[in-house]
């Protein structure tokens, strides 16, 4: 089977580049698959990973993306075109973003099987909290774009509530719920001796500045640090594209605080050290844009999670069996209390860590990719059988065998 994966891809740092990398890496391990990544153009010179076949054929915010991607798909001529998407994957300019979201329908209309993994829904995003101007206009455009995405052959979403929305509100068909999954094939059981020894590291990871902000977290950490001198806050990750300079401004304000550190962007090979030494991962968000990649990283390394009480995260925790302590969204005292309760209770830390690691073992990347491949394989088989089923279908004027039997039954029964 020949698969094209349309995604942002490292060394690009655009949204979902890490997830796209792990999709492609897992597909590459199957000798029966041929995989080509149709990736975003880089804004700087950087070497490509020689293990992957990558074609940089679209550009963030370019209006020509539909034409260029369709041409690349035609040249590749795959059996499956798999899109790994956010609503902002193809641009933060409204027109470029909207045109990009029409590409799966365009590719399908040109005769290719298309599958979309959609990481969030516009219906569930708090646009004002995300810093979007003209939210009503965005909501309307998002509704139209969602209907365009549903014109793909099949769609996967990462929360059951999203599937219900697509099927009930948009009358979507062939919509699947699949877990986000962890990014590892074989997660290693955590080494608890590296935690709280000698300091408790509270890790916050993400792209900061919109619905993920640091002011509340730092205020809560101040309360924690007064009662636990060996606590340290590690803020990892950079700015959200809509808030350039935000992290630097916060880091400058707290540069003289020895218990708060800012790592900036964390490369893939540095993630194990960041999470393996964490006593807790904190998600101090004011809203959500879908299933949390940060929560799944915490599960991969067996780390307890403290999170704002957001509906999407509660559903994710319940559906996937994650151990998350929730605090009232927007309440620094509630966040500080949850952190102190956890850090002062080694048994609770161990229990939550074990539960999250167990959840990780149930949703490794090979398991998640296998679900997708079953869908693609089913399509391939039905495509092969389709000509045969047409050949075997009787013309309308030929009476069916069951009709002949029904007509003859009275005579047979009389004869018998």
C-alpha cells in the first residue's frame, strides 16, 4: 500500500510536526507500506532526515497550497492520502487556512482515498480566549470548513464528544474516534529515584501566550515554594504563533528567581530528560483545543498530572483512564493546593504515575497506527471487490433466485 502523509514535519516547528513525525516513523516500520511525507516548506536551511521520503510541497500561509499539493499527490499516485490537521495547519491567515482545509475534498474529487485526522473542532474552541479577532466570522468559516473536511472518505477525531458533534450537528458519516496515543512504541517504566531527589520539579510544557498562560501558574508556584523550599518550576516550550515574545517577557520578569527556569523549545531527544525527572506535569490552561499532547507525554513517562478543570480534559481522562487531579480553572489557590497535596503524598504520586503508565501501555503508537491501517486496508479490499460485485449483480429484468423459489413453492408443496 502506498501512503502519502500530509503534515507539518521536522525540522519544521509548525503545529503537529512531532505527531506527524511519529505517524510517518511508525508507518515506515511496516515493510508492506511505501510512505511519502508531503510536508511544509522550511523557513531556514536544515538537513532532511535520510530515513524518510519527504517532499516539501506546501508553504504556511500560501494561497497556492491546494494546487501544489494536488500536483504532488498526482505525481505520487498513492492508495491513501492521510491528512494530519489542525484548523491552522496551512496558515494563520484566514483565507490561506480556509483554502488549505478544502484540500482533502479536492484530492478526493480527483479520485484518491483521503483520510483526515482532525485534532480539534472549531465548535469547541474558545476563540476569544485564543485571541482571535472577529470570532463570529471565524465560527461561520469554521463551520463551512468542517463540512468541507467531512467530504473526505473518512475522518478521525481524538475525543468521543467530537465524533458526536460531527455526526449529530454536521450529519457526518464514516467518522471514527481514536485515542491520541503516546509517541513511543515501548515506553520504559519510570525511575522514581530521579524524582524529588533532591528537588521536586513541576513541569509545564506547551506553546504559551493565548489559552496557555504563565501568570496564574507562577502565582500558584509562589504559594507552593513558601511551603516546599525544594520545589522548582520548569517552564518548557516557546511562544504561541499569535503571541511572539510572550515567554521571553515572562522569563525576563523572573530572571532573578532561582527556583523558576525557562528552557525554550525542547528538541525531541531532550524530552525524556525533561519528563523523566518531573514529579508532576501541570496544565494551567484557561480553555482547550482538543485532546492534550502534553498529557499523553506525561503518561508515556509515568508522570502524575494536575490540570485545570476543562470539559475536554475530563472526558479525555475518563475515556483513556488517565490519572489527573483537577482544580478550578482560573484559581491559583486551587492549583497550589492540588500541587501541595500531590507533592506531600509519595503514595499518591506513585499511584497516579502507575495509572498513567498503564494507560500509556494501552495506546502505544503501533497500536494507534494499526487501527488506521485496518480502515485503509478495508477500503483497499472493498475497492478490489467492487468490480467483482458489479459483475455478479444481476440485471433488473432477471428475477432473483429467491423470487423464483417463492413462486415455485406452492407447486412444490402440492407435489409433495
